[in-house]
C-alpha cells in the first residue's frame, strides 16, 4: 500500500531557482494538504485542496503555489526559492475535510535552499 | 499565547514506566482532537483521536477536558518502540480544515 507518495525525497536549490514538489495518493481521498515543518515549530499548513478543482490558502502560503491536477495529485511550486523556505515539506490527504477525518502523510521532502 | 502548547520534554523513562503528556489549546471553538506520533525524520502518523468521553487503545489512554481546554495522553508499560515525538493536534471547527499542531513532546524509553 503506497498511501501518499512524495517526490523528490531530497533537493538542494540555489536562491531564485524554481521547483515543483509532487504528491500523489492512492486512497481515493478527496482532500489534500501541504505542510512545512521547521525545527522548533509545529507543522504549518501552506495550502490545501478540499476536493478536486479547489485550492485554498493555509497559514503560510506566501512564496508558494499549488495545483490540484486531478483527484490523486497535488503539487506545490516554489517560483523563486528563498533560504527561508528551507524546510521539510509534508503532503497529506484525508477522505474529507472536518470532523475526525484523520490525515495520512507522505514521508516528506527535505528541501535546502542555499 | 500559542494555540496548542505542549511540554517539549524530553521525557526519559525506563521500560515499563507509565508516562503522561499534557497539552493545552487556546481556542474554545476547537472541535476535534488528536494525538499523532512522529519518529525521528519520519512523517507524522495518527496515534489516536481524542473524544469527549475519553478513549483507550491498548496501552494508550487519551482524555479531553473541554472546560479546561486540556488534552492528555497516558502511556502504560512503556516499550522501547514508544520512543518518538508525540504531537497534540486540534481542529478548530467541524467544517474547517485547519489542523493546528503542537510542537511535540519527545519521549525516550530506555532499557
């Protein structure tokens, strides 16, 4: 069972470069999320997609864009990477928003920006 | 005041010990509550949801006190494999998506 798959696992960028983090889930979930996790901080929501065709900003959306390509895939794009975006990025999915729907996480992308 | 606060620890306990973690949340409109577990350099995984009546899953017991805005997790008979960071997580309302994560409490169980 793959669950939530993120690519790449690791990436080093130079300031100003762009890149797209990919996420795919095979659980037929409607909702998908992107978080970042920094040392000493809790996970913070960047963007989410309640269902195919919709996306909304989370707590820390600046510097990022997202695309819900289809029900399975939700990508995160850094248009012009900055050192402050060095972080571990987690994609997650859930059957639906709200209530006690658990979120299932991918194993993360470790991104360093020099 | 931070929205979800946890004692960062670390909690260092021997195998077989009972250990309790506490968590407070600031928004009284919070509706759903969870404990997630995160191993070093791994993704968070749901440990258990926390319901108003309290709930138990094997060696793990979770309690919720809405009046005090307080959540707890009790681990009995600690195992080496319980060593991890435990994240307290709160959802602000039923319809919304905002899961607020605490920074986590680190547990180290030694033999």
